[in-house]
C-alpha cells in the first residue's frame, strides 16, 4: 500500500485548465469585446475611436496572442475532443439540463467555426479599422450574412453563459439542486442580456453607411 | 501447492465465509449465479438481532437465547444457537466498523427496534433495507480482497455437482457458465454451499428467482443429509402479486403497524384480541395461521378475498419515512396506494426455510470437505425462525464455517491441486452428458408451465395448514411430475446463454427437494412451529422432539430421526397468549 | 366483464449472442390487472410464440428479486432505463394506451449477452478502482464501531441504496465506448465512504482515484443520471460536493501546500 506511486494524472488537470480558460481569460475577453463594440450603437466614429484606441496600445499583439489566441486555441482543441467523447441523447431524455448540455456542445462547434472565420475576416484580410467596419456592414446588410453572424455571436454567448454555470459546479461552488437551478436561471438571464446587446450592435452596424 | 476453497453463493453467509477464509490465508473461488451484489440477502428488510441492551430495558444474551429457542419450539440444537446469540453483539459492531449503514440514535449509537416474538428492543436496522446494507457491506469487503487478488469471482456460474473422491471426500465442484454454457472443473480442498432457501419450489414466494434450492438439492442427491425440510416459514404479511408475493417487513408491526379486517362492519384487530400479550407481534407462524383462519375458515377477508389489512396510516408520516421508507416505497411502487394514508392489503406468503442441509456444529455436512452455511443449512431456527434472526444466522454461520473450513484444510494430507485429473474429468463428462440430455428433451410440455403446476400443488397441499391425505396426494403428484420432467420440451434452441436449459436442471432438483419437504411433513404427526396439522394440533415431544434427516436413494428419500440437544433449556409449552 | 379479449403488445429488441445482429420481435400476451414487465416476460416464456404465431426461443432476461432492490432486471422500457419488475403495465398503458406496443431494449452502454441481458461488470470494476470500501483491520471483533451523527448517516443512507443497476450510466452522455468515464454511481459511493467516520481516514486515496483517468473531470453536467436513478440518489450533488474536494486537493498537490 505504502509503495503506491504518487502519480499526477494529466487528464484531471488538463480538463480543469480547459474549464478555467473558458472563463479566464476567454469569457472575460468576450464580455470586454461586446462592451467595446457596443460603442457602435453610438455611431461609426465612436466605434472607430474605441477600436483604434485598443489597437494603438503597446504590445497589443503580444497580449492578443498570449491572452486571447493561445487560450482560445487550447480551449478549442481540447474542447473538440470533449465534444467527440460525448454522446448526444437527443430524444430519449427530455430534461432541461440535458438540452443545455447538448446545446453547449453544438454551440462549441459553431463558435469554433465562427471564431476562425471572424479572426480571418477582421484581422487577416482586412487592414484598417475603417476597412473592418465597412466589410462588417457589408456582410450584415445581406439577410443571410446577418443571420449567420447572429448565430455565431449568439453561440459564443450561450457557450459562455452556460459554461459559466457549469464552471460554478465544476469548481465546487454550487452543490444542491435548488441553488443550481437559481444559477442556471441567472446565467441564462445573462445570456439573454448579452444576446440582446449583441443584436442591437449588429443592427447598428448593418445600418451604418458604407 | 496452495490450498483453495470454493464458496458457492454470494449472499451474507457466502461472503462472510469468504472473508474468514481469506483472513486465514486461503484463496477463494467465489461462484455465484448473479453478481454477488444482487444476491437474495438484499431482500431482507427489518433488521438483525443482537442483545445490545442500549435501551435501558435490561435485555440480555440469555433472553435472546431463550426467545430464539422458545420461538423455534425447542427444535433447534441449543449449543450452536447459544454460540450465535453470544457472538451477535460483536458481529454487529464488526458490520458497523465495515460501514454498514445502521440507523442511529441522537447520541450516534445504533438504534434498536421491536420485532416479533420478543418484548425488548433488540433489532438493529438500516431503515427497512437492512439486508441490502449488510450484503453491500460484505460485498465491499470481498471486492477489496478481490482487488488484492485473494478472491476470484465467478459471477454468472451455476453449481452443478460436488466432486467426491473414492474415499467420499469432497475435492471441488463442477460449475457451468450461464452465458457461454461452458462446463468446467473447480478444484478445491473445501466447498462451501451458501445458496440460500428454496422458495421457488412454491412458485410464488417472497424469495428471489435464484432461490431454487438447486445446489442444496444436488448435494442431498450426492449423499449429504437434508434436515427439517418440513419447517418452512410463511411470512404473515406479504403483498399478493402475479409474479411473487412481496415481503412487507415485520418491522411494520414492530414500529406500531396493526393487522385487522372487518367483522360485523367494524374493524377487528384480531391479533390483538387473540394474543393480548404480544398482540400484532406474535411470531410469524402464529400470525400466519391467525390470518389464514380469519380469511379461509371465517371468510372475513377484505373484499371477500384472502387478504387482510396491515395498517400504518395512524403513525406519524416523517417517522414512517425514516424508519420504514424502503418497504413503503415497495408497496407504493407495486400497488399504487400510499401506506402512509391507506392500509396495506396483505396475506401470508412462503418466506424462509428453517430446514436445510444437515451440518455439524462446524457447518460440515455429512460429506467431508463439503460445508453449508446460511439459509441452506438447518441449524439455528428449529421449527420457526424469529424475525431478524435470519441475517444473524446467515452472517454468523459464515463466521463459523469459514474458520472451520480453514481448520479442516490444515488437517488434510493431500491438496486438491495435487490430485490427478481423471477424477475431475469423469465428473465433468457426466455433467456434459447430462447437459446434452436436457438440451435434447423433445417432449411436449413447457418447463415453466410444469413449474407453475408444482408451485400451485405445493402451496395448496404443503402450506400453512397440512393434512396427511393432502400430503400423500402431493407426494404422488410430485412423482408423476418427475416422470413428466422427462417429457419436457426444450423450448429454447439457442446454444448460447440458454436459461431454459438451466431452469430445466433446476426444476429436477426442485422436485427432489419438494418430495423431501412433503414426506418430512407427512412423517411428523404433530404441530410444532411452522408445521401445523389440525389432525395433530399439539406438540408431541415424546415422539417428535427430533430432527428429521432425509437421505437420498434412487427410490425416494430415506428418513432418520436425530435427537435434539436440549442441554441448556428444558422444553416448555410454547404459548403467546397471556400478558407477560 | 372479463378481460379475455384484451391483449398487450411488446416489441422486443433481441440478439442471439454477443456478436450477432439484433432484430425486433413482437409478442402479444393476454392482459391481466397488476402485471409488470417481468411477469409479462415470464408469461412469454410459458408460451414462446411471437405475434405472427411462430414458435420462437423464449426471451432471455435478467431478473432476480422482483422488488427493485437487486437491480438485475434493468432494461430500456419505452426509451427509459429502469427496472422491469417495477414497470407496471397498468401504469404504462394508462399513459400510452393499450394499442401502442411496449418497447423493450437491452441497455446500450454495456455489452449484450443475449436478448435483454447485458454484462455490467465494468461498473463493479470501477468500484474497485475508487476503493469503495472501508479497509478494516479484520472481520474479527474489535469492540464498538464509531459514533456517527444520525443526520449525516441518513444522508449517506440515501446513497447506500445504490444497486449498481446501470440506469445512471446508461443515461449519462459521457459514459460511452469512446470514453473511460467511470459513470455517475461511482462518485456517490466515494462521497458516502468519505462521509463515514472511519472511511474519512482514506478520503484522499479515494479522491486521488476519482482524479485519475476517466474520473470526475469527465462529468459534463447533463444531469440525466439523477433523473433516471430509481432510488433518487443525489448523484449530481455528490459530484458537485466532490468537485470542491478534488479541486482543493489538486491545489494542495500542485503547490505541496
């Protein structure tokens, strides 16, 4: 008995790391991103100045890579594996939590595709802030473009909000059924609020003169 | 060469024997029909007796001993019973240390409840699922030994034969895999049969579907004596069902439940009226006969059927939930009504075999090297078992049987592992041939239908009330059943996991045992404990204070009487009438 | 009025042996009040003829106690994993009517042996892995056991009724052939032993076991387990509470706190 080897299994730590990254920094970044972009509600100039302000910060590229890109990359790669090992019991178990579980995995895949597209679109093929704004507006003015953008953004928001709920369980904060129900409700309210905010932002961008 | 033991049966007795053998350094092959965690011990509900005397009632081991012997109508051999009640408190504490989930008092001590046939609280319990908790506790301990390689489990295997050498010594056994149907040899220096009761002989009973008594019947057919077969406990309170009669624990009455029916339009608490001293808590044989009398003789069953009420509805709901939750849930799930609100409908059902394979005080059968423990032995309950003594006897017999088997091995000259293979191969081939015979049965009778007929016959003729003419008729019918057995149809043609093949073999063994039960009952012209003959309503110590011993012969069982050891308590008349 | 003309239909997913292809077969049996799925299967066995009138092999199924304490007869009945003995026919036809066939399937997360019979050995193996026992010094007498707070004890009692029936694992999306997730039942057992006054001493060993490969981290919070558990064991609460324990232990181990 005594000779049993002390062995740290990597699975547990990787999965916990995955969980924490989803909130810090990715979740925080998502909230920040939505907050900054809400400047678009005021108008193109306000939006441009906020984005330019961000882009002109020193070492922004370094921060973007270490605080955003790498965490997302890790979260996405490991997350894809998590989706792979999950069964989807669609019809058999009509329970709310089961639907939330399925949706978490569906939105994971959608968000992943959307984020890849989004990064390519706003950071690689477009150069200046004005280019980005024009290109965005252009996409959003077609109904299909608008709907796809909305699905992408809302997937990310749902994935974050429900992720926050399960994060609180994974980290041992919420134990009983009732407190879990309460927080499930609260995080879904957060989800609704962020979805509404993002809808307004997208509408405002779509209405911008190109 | 290392010694090896085979334990057949993964209930309380088998698991306790296994643990004891492992602690003596002997490797164990544990053979069980089902994953051991699913053994029938899980069905025991009410509790386990031990004179802990933690209620300030002055309970004592002496009193426990007296109640057990008296409750058993003085048919139990007294010294082993004394050993059991003496060991009970320490045994409970051992279970407690192993993590058995016993209900506690506010002080954190083991709580006790009242049970039938006694006047002091002596029953340790875990809600109303005590058997389940005890079984799981031992299952966990055995899993721990399995994890360290000392126990090998063969779950999903059925015992077919003990291997007995030229000198009449048991050297292992033959068993069959229920999935692959492989028949193989298990060499062993001792074989312990801990295979429980045989309620399935009666078709419907409170027993599980695995309780066919097949293994006990096999060793009986191989020469081991079978004792006191006529003593079968009929539990007074069971739910009627299509597939089985589900037990409603005696603890329901222990916690204040009352039994009644309507007489002249008013509730009649007949047990309280007939037996003012013990009221609803008279021993099971007496309660069963009273219910039978009220329903069958007086025609006062509820809705004109054979059923009376077991009423808990006057008790506090939280109290019921905490103390009896397990059985309340069973009744609700299987009957639909909530016993907290409406009385339960119950009727006596076949429950427990006091008799079994004859063993000496060390649990060895008349075949050296072959042991028996638990319900399938005959030793601790005499003519009637007190409630909550069965978990005790099952666990306790394992604590005796395991070490005794280890001692036996220590005295052996030659181990089974050194034996040459031809003995085993002969036995194995016989079983293969028999398996082949059963598979090729191509008559026209369905084995499950024949079993149903046998169950109905036994329940009707060898039940609560017995008449010699019915018993004689039953024996004749059973012999015809045994002829019909050869004309069965093998309704399953699949070679893999063929449950019908196994059942047909069990059915044959059940028939052999059914005859032993019936003729044993016929031979005993008296009424004692669970054995009741209106033609002979009194106990007759002069002629029948004796253990029935049956031996197999090709022409039917041969019987002997054995003196009962009454060295510790002088037999007195058993009555529960007066107020004590 | 007699019920002679009433029949109920079963649609049963059958398989002759582990490697053969499954097929559906229908059976019709006369209705009687108070039947359950086990008693119906026993009825089929007495007259193994399918709905088209052909003689077939009796349906193989596991069943033992008939009163929902052994866990043997677990199967998927009309899409839900549950015990066949407590699946009352009157209840099912009360919900779906007499006409709709009652579907019976073996559990899908375990290897099928034959027909409705599966091999759940892996659940017991995982109990070994997490050391689900109290390592007593021996089965001999050592005096009174520990005192145990009745409130804690009755919380543990809820868990202690786990029959290892497999309903939770069947409904769990993380328990499947692509993952080595131990299944929900394991964590409640760990919780129960960690609550016991003696079991508490090996708390860390059990926590380490559930932090290993296939451990608690693979729970995805679908929470189907707690809905299908026939004994209403608070499976998700146990997981949530253990999450705190394992996280604290992880921090302790990483930083040698």
